[in-house]
C-alpha cells in the first residue's frame, strides 16, 4: 500500500502543483525535497528508536502521519501548508520503514533473503497498481488520489494499532546512541554504502530521466507505461526467479547487476522509438529487482543483534544523498546535454558501481548467507 500510494500520487503531485496551484519551480522543488529528505534521512533516528522501543508503535504512527500528510494535500492550496504536509507524509514513511526494516532484520539470518525477496514482490505489486489508479484519478481530479491515500493509511493505522503483528518477534533492546554508534563505526556497512551509492544515484532516474526521455519519444502516455512495465516486470521476474535468488550470494548478484546496468544505460543512446526504450525499462527493472533486496539482505546480515534499525537508517540516509545528486544531475543531463552524453554518463555511473563492488565486496569480503531452498 505504501508503494502503491507513492506511485499513485508522486507523479500527480508535481502536475497538480504546477497546473492547478500555479506553484513556481522553487515552491515545487521545496515540496518534493521536503518529502524526500524526511522520508530518507529521518530513518536514521526512526531505526534507532525501533531498536530501543520495538517496531509496532512506530509502524502505526508512520501510517497515520502518512495519512495526515495526504489529507493536507487535499485541504490546502498554499506553499507553506504543502511543505508541511509533505514533511508529515515523508516522516510517516520514515517511521513506517524504520520500524518495518528493523522488524525484518531481526528474522533468522537463514531466512533474510526470502524475507526481502517477498517484500520486493509486495513493492512491485504497488508499483504496478499505483500508476493505474493515479492515472484514472488524474483524469477527474488528482485530489481524489490524495484523499484515497489519506483514507487508506488512516484505516491501516487503525488496523495496526489493534493488531499484535510483530509483537512475538523477540529482540535485544539497545539504547539509541549505542545502536547508532554500532552502525556508524561498522566498516562493513561503510563498504556496502560506498558500493550502493551509484545505485542510489541511478534509481531516481525512474522519476527524472526515464519519464522525460519517454515523453520526448511518445508523449505523456509513455510515462504511465514506464511505471506499469516497471511494476509488472519486477513482480513477474521475482516470482519466477525467487528460488534461484534466495540461494545466490548477494554480492555476486550486485556485481552482475551493476555490469548489466553499465551496458543497459549506455545502450539507450542507440535506442530508436518508445518500443526500444520500454525494452530498456524491462532490463532496468530486472536490475532493480536484484539490487534492492540484495542490499537489504546484506545490511541485515551485517547488523549485530538489536541494531538492525540503525543500520537500515544509516543506509537510507546515504541513499538520500545519492538520490538527491541523482535528481539534480539526471534532470540537468536530460535537459542540457545530448542523448548520447546523457546515457553514456549514466552508464558510467553503473560502471563505477561495478568497479566498487568488485573491489569492496570481492574475495574475503564477499557477503554470503546460508542457502534457502
């Protein structure tokens, strides 16, 4: 539901702010940045809190904050109110994910790959369904999508508050500072962060370079097609390959996925027409479906007992830095440089990830987990 809400509303937010509310570029960027920074930086604190207090209440609060934020998008039309609503919605994501990933990380290490693969399946369902609902709502009034999200998350918060989901999972409580200190001082986590930064840079192109390039090729309808293909292919690929995925070494998957990313992004410079670009989206989605759960699995395997939330929070904060750079550089490339320069530059980022993963995850540093069959 969180991912469906994201893909249902994020494309509509920018459109509604520019076309209906007449927000300027600075106002629009402020709203989007407030949401992004709260969603990806605050998990550092949220994860540490989950290590100290448990996940259940944090997940519940996160769902409600997300709902209140989207209710604000429906009710107000001035910039300050929208920035505040974006901060609430982003903080809701931070609380929810801080609690959720701490809970996932406490599962037995032998089942981590299976847990994060299943989570990725759910995310892909949301990515496939969300754009369809958002597109239909956008034909009438984008506020319908905002209101629907507000209602869904309010109800989910009530269900979470009345549920004991996650309560039976035992965990070793850690003080917030001790948990954060363990994450910040862990050399293996910093190696993993360096390896993941190129991917965090490339991932935002799904919202910047991809829709802008697709729009140039086939108009606005290409944008919805990109997101639907992304969600459906991710769901199908992981469903078909899950048994293989959970038994493979995550670091080997990362190395192979980065090499594929370097070739795929550079090859877009030679693509003619929307059909060829959608083939690239299929390849990109397979890469995404491999990399995201692989990084999550390795993060959970590195974290000492009771510090899982802080480890995921630090990784998320690093992802915000890489993602912010990806938003700005990707939009600058697509608007100011040629097609060849843009996609070769992005392919170079994938090649950087390949070289980093070979250097920092290879040999004795290779992260291996017990096979799950």
